[in-house]
């Protein structure tokens, strides 16, 4: 009897133990789930509510995203965002997710440099224009281009030579010349491993800056500049972009008659092109210009003063077009904003500041431009790559609704980050810091104006759980944080919504 009682008591203790563990495990899973939901609800895009048809579209998009994620989890080396963009350009084109994103109305492109807006194919086509000369060194490397009726006289050195591009092309063969000049216009080289193509950030920036030097006279030829803008708007629209804020250094245009036009001549060209383009494309919203001269020259007081004088004059004459001011250049090797703080603070109050800052891997050094950018009242921060190293600043940015212009592919090509999964924008997304996605210099990377950056952000930087709400929020932010006034924003949102609704309908109908 005693043994039986003992066995019953023992069995009861075991059952109680199992029940206790079961209850604890259930609580554990509940708490874990609550934490996950709490984190997701506080991250970027959580405030977006999807319509019923958007929920259907979301399943399609997430299926495409999950398919690529599964491949990456099994074979990490096959995951596109873990690789260099130059390695996967052709692969990405065949991605179902990329094809969906390319068709998506993305709103505005708020960060793009004027001379890098168009594709390399288009730049190559411009070299077929008549009266184009190239200045070559004795080893045949192209130094620059110039349009002229007669051979230009100015040489860089006694070993340089001006030759008609048409003659050089005929001598080399059209295909060979086009391949050669294409390399002059971009950083992409399919014959070199992109991870070892450049030794460090200085080396890639030297090559990067050199491209600007080579193409500036080509694009500053007045007839070409107008055609270039037309083509840029066309490429924007084909990539789901309805609006752009273009950083310009105000190039002085010239023509074959020797005329050199003032810096402000570009405003008239922009307006002519826009009127013509919108006549054929009424849902195109338009553009604004951000004056963005080179920061590396501000140490020269005379040049710095010229910058600020031109900013005031152009804003006074074209206040509806010139909406912002920036200073650009490699942050690691250019003067800090503090050097010209006085001049910056004296700019007109209604001229928005959109400063490059924190485009660096350093901590406690040049990244402190972020402090000046914020204290000077910048409406957006260009790149802000180092912002996550400064939690107080990040908190201030979020609290004051300052948007960070994130340029993922630019950050990789210019050697700040190797794997998009390690991009600091992941933290910004998790912390729901206002961000917009841009492309910086897409033509130099041989990527689309915006789709490739959206793709890498959505697949590689954002959470696996980030869905259509994230994409929609990015598009909305591109209008919300633009320099459009309230009335212009209302019109812009209306035009974007028309495109967005049609995109959702097409995605659902074409899938089913």
C-alpha cells in the first residue's frame, strides 16, 4: 500500500512538473511574440495601413522577396545584396522582385547630381554629335572633350593632342571606341573584380572625381545640355520617378560661336524642357534645383564668397526653382562646414539647407559635420552614413523630423560598405528615423535612376518582415520631405496616387 501511494505521489509530481513547464513555455512564446510585434510596430512604415487590394499585392511582393531570401539563407554567396552591385547587375535584371520594384511609382528622386543622371549608353551616344574633339595624352588616355568648329588650342601639356572624335572612332572602329569611351564615363568595369578594383576610398574618389572633369565640357555644350535634360526626365519616368531635386554646380554653358552663358542660363533651359515634357506627360510632377558647388574650394575665401553670392542671387531671381543649397565633395578630404559657418548662417532663411554629412567610416573625426549640419538647420542630411554612431543626434533627427537621404549603392561603390546587410540604414529603419532612398550618381554606377537602390534597400537593408508598407512609405517620404510647398505637395501626392493605384491593380491582375 505504501509503495502504491508513493507511486501515485510521484506520478502527480511529474504531471505537475510537465504542466508547469508547459505553462512557462507558453508564456515564453507569448512574450517573445509580443516583443517581435512591438519592434515591428515601432519600425519604419508601421503607420501605413494597406487597402484590401494592397494586401493582395503585398503577398505577391513578399513571395518574390522571400524566394530570394531563401536562396541567400541556403547559399549566402548567391544573395544579391551580399555582393557588389557590379557583380550582380545582370542577375538583378532577371529578379522578379526587381521587376516589380522597377514598375513601382517611387515618387521623387531627391538626391541626384546633374551630370550623372543619364545612363552610360546615352552618354556614349552624345559622342556621335559633330564638332566634338577629345584631348588625349601621349598614351591615348582621354583627358577631356570639347565642342568646337576648329581644333581647340589649349593643351594640358606639350604631349597632349586634340583630335576629332569622329576620326578616332573611325580609326579604332565604332564598337571598340564605344567600349573604350564607356569606361571613361563610369566606374563599372566587367573585367575587374570590383572588390579589388580600388585599394581604398581615396583611390575610388580620385577616379570618380576625374569622370566629372572629363564629361563637364561634353554636357556643358548648350545644345547637348537641353537634350540631356530631356533624356534624364525620360529615364526618370521610365523608372517610376515623377519628381526630382537635382544638385547642380551651375555649369557655364557654351556654343560653337564662342558664347559663354552665365550660370543662371541653366534655369531657362530647365524650364523649357519641363514645359515640353509635361505637355506630353501630365503626371510628371517636375523638378527643383539644389545649388551644390564643390566643398573642397571653400578654403579659398574668394571662391567661397562667390558660391554664397551666387546662391543668394539665383534664389532671389528663381525662388520657385532654386530650393536648396549644399556643399559637396569627399568628406574625408574636404573642409568641414564649420569653416564657413558664418556665411551659411547668413543665407536667406527660406533657402533650404540640404548638406552632405557623415559620408564617412570615421568616428569622432570628419563625421562631426553631422553636428554642424543639424545645428545649422539642414532640412535633410545627405548620406548620414555615420549617424548611427551618434545616438543623441539620431534621436534629435527623429524628434525634429529631419530626413536622411540614404544612397546604398553609392555607399558601396565608394567603399563605405561591402555588404548591404551591414548598412547602417538598417538601424535607421528599425528606429523609424525618417529616410528617403536616392541614388546619388546612378549613371556612373550603370544602374537605374532609383530602382536598384530601392531593391537593395528592401531586400538587403530592411528587415525580412518589411513589406509593401515600407516601399509605400519610402515613396510617400520622397514627396513629404521634398522642398515642394504645401500646394505643390498636394498636387504631387494626387499625381503619385494615380500612378500607385494603377501599379497595384496591374500587379494583382497580371499575377492572377
